[in-house]
């Protein structure tokens, strides 16, 4: 009980901050303004990281340009699939009281996601035609 | 045998993915690696190790998101200060 007393304000501040930041991403494009931080990993190493392009993607998706957004960072698509799947499984198991197995609990699926992320990271840094599509 | 199984620890795979994408730091990858370990260790019956991997996955995911948020706040404070200074000088 003591912990929840402290947690509530933090959660409220967090949610407000989240929507505040979302609003920033709706109105300002990260490729046209300098107010958003550049990826520190890219700034230091010159290599794209798996998260590069997610700010531009957020701007496009929030403005309704879903496909242009996902082209900046395809991992956002993967994240969306995982989150929707998690939510669906949660609803089916807890609201409809069924017992379906969560595929994400299978170790092969989890390792598959790890491999996809690492492959994505390597391939998007290759400066040749089919792979340049993956670059942010 | 079925009843002896302890509850499955959370693998924090979604948290790990969010941290990888959101904050541009490859620490998120470490979190994904731990998340995959949780599932394979649990499947093989190493429950204590699976619990530990679960805690690690959570910690690394939160650390990664935390660093991203701090970085973001830092940049905003710097730009905020610059804009405020420019406004108060009337040069903006």
C-alpha cells in the first residue's frame, strides 16, 4: 500500500509527459527541426542502430502517414504486431477465460525476434540497393 | 509433474523491444537477449535461472529507456534554455 501512494504521482507525471512528447512529435518534424535529440549511437559511431529513424517514424505515423512512417524504421511494425498480439492474448485469456498459449513464450519465437532485430541492424548499414530501403 | 512447475517469469520481451526502438541505444539488445533466455531456461526447467534472466531483462530494458529519457530531457533543457535566452534578449 505504501508503494502505491508513491507510485501514483509518478504514473500520472509519466502519462502527462508521454502525451506532451507525443504532441511535440505531431507538430514538429524531426527531419526539419533541431529540437529533437539525434541518436547518440549514430552521432558517436556513424553506424545506424536498430532504433534510428523511430522519431521520424513517430512524426509520420502520428500524422496519419503510416506507411511512410514504417519505412523509416520497420521495427516499429514488428513492435506493433507484438503489442497487439500480447493485448489479444491477454484479452482472450483473462476476459473470455480461455487458455491459449502465448506464442511469445516459446523460446524459438523469442530467439527469432532477436535474430530479426540483429539482422535488421546489420542489413540497414549496408549501403547497397535492396538494403538502403531499411536505412532510416 | 505439471503442478510442480513454478509460475512462468515474465520475459519482458515487449519492454525490451520498446527500449530497443525508442531510445536509440543498443542496450535494448541486451534486454532482448535476456528475454529470449527467460523462455529457453524456463522451457528447459531451470526455473531459478529463468527468474534471474527475467529480472535482468527488466533491469536492462528500464535502464535503456531511462538513459533515453534522460538524454531526451537533457537536450530539451539545453534547447529550452537557449530559446529562453534568445527570447529574453529580444533576438529571436
